[in-house]
């Protein structure tokens, strides 16, 4: 199945998202079709994914007549920093990438975010392809053009909007994904049900998602596609995709990226912000409980032990802040998310329910 992301006039070029088993072997022909002037490519991957899939992608690109090099970084969020970006620049230079050549991210969200940022800033911008191999990357981070790296001060504080030229999603890669990382991706899947698709949320509760994986991936990607087309530079509606992320990112930061995985932290953040919404009287009572139960069903936590005061302090650099206001992503009910700006000074009071 194929989806098309149509960017606004005078914006980035439109691009395709292909969701198909075995599509890794099509990387070469698909890349040449959308980037016909390319002669060279650099495959970026991590130490876990590289041995499984990077060779297959490189072989497919070489079969299409491209000169290809692969660069590998240590797997994990702790590699998502400017030092690693410097190593990617070195690899791009050694490979002789010009502005008509491209990079390929083969891996999860960390790999895609860093490859996209390096591509956005190499020679002031070269194309890149997303080949996501984790559930989280397939349903969320590979689409939409958000790229970046972490700083000690916070997550994804340095980055750029840079849309991919092509996204190849092969559900078969999930067969080798450790259960902890599959569950991690389910945090983002559940998020989509919460903000836009009650039918998806309810189906996740009734049926094991493994029985309809391609359909589940397509549903999530299509929601993301619609939001990105309407708000490509994240100036309004796109914040809806960050349900659970304000406190989720804070959890990751307080735990110095060595505790809960991203999807797990977002899941906890969704429960917490739903409780806040219920206390504010804007969220249907019982919503937080329903989210917590679904998270538990898919092996995800619904609570964390971090003090709320530390978490609130860690939100100081939240990217949804505008002046003295912070944009909270709340739910009226499951499937109906909305954005509400509140004074940042009011956040501790609103979060009293979490103490």
C-alpha cells in the first residue's frame, strides 16, 4: 500500500510512503525513480540494526548503479548528539556526497532523526530516505520531516524540518525487533488512537495488533500524513501529535535517557496529562484509567516514580512553549484530542493531582 504526502505550495516536494513486505529490496529502484541524478549514497545505521538490514539496503542501492558507503553508530538514545552528527559529516565527506546525492536512514527513530538532521545541514541540504525498522519509527518518526539531536538541556532541542524524499516501511523488519522495542512503538500507536481514532483505540483493546500490523501501521501513518500536510512546520495543529510528550520527554530527561524508553515514557505522560485534564473538567472521567489499562495490555508502564516537581522543572525547555504560555495536548475523550494554551506559571497548580 502507498500513501502520498503532499506538501503545501512553495514547500518541500511531495513524497511517497510505501508500506510493503520485502520493500527493502526495492530501495535502489525506488531511490533512482525519485532522485534520478544521484550517483552516491551513504547508508546510516546503528550497531543493532546494521548487521540485520543495512547490507540488504546497500546491495539494493548498488544494484541500481549507485556508489554506496555505510556508517554505523552505537545503538541507543545516548548516541543522539552532536558528536555523532560530526561523524556522519565525516562519512558524507569521505563518500563525496554532492547536493544531488543522498543519505539513507536504516533503523529506528534515533537513526532517522540524526540522518535527517545531518542531511538537512550537509551542503545546506541534501535529500534523504527513511527506511524505518522499528515500530515507533514506522508509525511516527519516519514521516513528517522532524529531525534533530538531544542536548544535556533537553530532548531534540537542535534540529531542522527536512522532509524525506521517500519512506520505505517493511513490516517484516518487526519480526526481529525485541519485545521491549515493539512495546515501545505501541506507546505511539496508542497515542494515535487517543488523539484521532477511537476505532483504532477500541480495536487495540479487542484484538492482538499482531494480526493486523500492516493495517495498523497504515492507520497511524495516514493520521500523521494528514496532520503534516496541514501543518508542516509545526505552527499549530501538529502539536496534537505530542499528546503525552511534554511529561514523557521530562521523564526521559530526568532519567538521563537510561530509564524508560521513549514510547514507555510517552505512555506514562499520556496517563498523567489525562488525569490533569480530568481534574480540569475538560476530559471525560475514566479516560486516564482506560489509557492505563491499554498500556498494561501491551506491556507498557502507566506510572513512574519520578517526583512531579522534578518533571515540571524538566519541562522548562519544552518546544511547545510560546512566551509565557505552554500548549497542553489534552483529550475531550478517547479519539478527540485538542490543544489548550495555559500560563506556564499555572502548570504546577494544574499538576497538583499528580502529587
